[in-house]
C-alpha cells in the first residue's frame, strides 16, 4: 500500500498537486471541462477508497501509479457512478507482462496447452490485473492519424462493464429496449472488422483507430472500441458513427468535439 493511504482515507481526497500532475500527464483527461474534472476527481477518490491495490513480485504501487489508475478508471463512470465496478474489489499490478497458462479446444475436439503474455486481465469477480511497464506507461498517449488506440486501464474496465450483464458479449447491462440496437450495432461492427482482416490479413490497424485485436471476438471489439472512444474519439466517430452515438448516450459523454477543440 502507498504511504499516504491511511491519511488519505481519513481525508478522503487526493492531494491537489498530485491530481494536477496526473491530469496533465493524460491529455484525453484535459478534454474535460472544469466541472467534469472535479467530478472525475471525486470518482477517482471513491475508486481508491473502494478498491485494494497490490503490487506483485516486489513491484511498489506508488502514489502516482495508484492515482493514475484511479483517474482513468473514473472516466467511463464519470456520469454513471461507481456501482458498475462493484463486481471486483482489487487491482493487482505487475511491473511487466504476465505469462498466463492457457488451455483451449480446437474444432476437432483436441485440447491444447500453452501460454499467453498479458498486459491486463479482467475476470468475473476480479481482481483486475494490470501491467505497468507495458500498459500504464503508455496511458498518456493519444493516438495520431493512422495510429491505433491503446489504453490497458480503459480496455480492462470495459470488460468489467461488459460483465455487468453476466456475459462478455460486447453488451453491458442495459434496459431491454436498448439491448437490441446496441447488439446489432456492435456485433455488426465486429463482423465488418472480421471481413476486413479476412480480405487483408496484413492490416496493422482497423477503421476508427481500432487495434486489429478488436476482430478477435465481440467482447474484445467492445473493449478496444471503448479505448478509441475515449482517446481517439474523432477517428472513432468518423468510422463508427452509429456505435459512437450509442456510447455517447451510455457514458453521457461526447468527447469528439472536445478533441477537435483541443486541436
């Protein structure tokens, strides 16, 4: 635990100088107006109060690291509140990627064993696993023209949001009337990405600043697209306008005009 945890929990606030440095280090947070930044700070403080942080294999979770995670985690729930994150209690941080053992069954029914290098993982019930070196060090980056979005905190917390309806299906918990249009738009977008990669397997990026990993399955499409919605909203709005409108309504945010105004 970071040194100021106990006194912070008594005061229930992030020191102003640390908060200022955190926001300045993440350009996509600077697109928020003053009032929204005040709400974001309260959400980040609530996140730190509710969640336990643990460093693994000697990795020290500093004040800066904890607040950086909390500030980004607060962005998707800025206008929604923290209940979407009730499904997990802790954040586990590693210095670098984690090699995870994997088992899968192919179409012939043969079981395979292998490993996968992870920079983040969200499991139903938690904890949330994040890699600092490979993921959070790049969190301040806003993709330029032709580049793809990458933000491990937003990606893994998108999975958490996806799981609020009990399944990783690209659709968070929604009113019944909204589920049909949402699923149609997101599943259709994922299918389009699959078709693009089938026709051009050497593509390094997909429309709307999406990483090719979005084509893996519809759950990954949702997580990758949430990264793009918040960090490359102009490109995402241009290429996925229907999905952008759904996200803007769901998250209560319209970041594309603010990115345009910021230049």
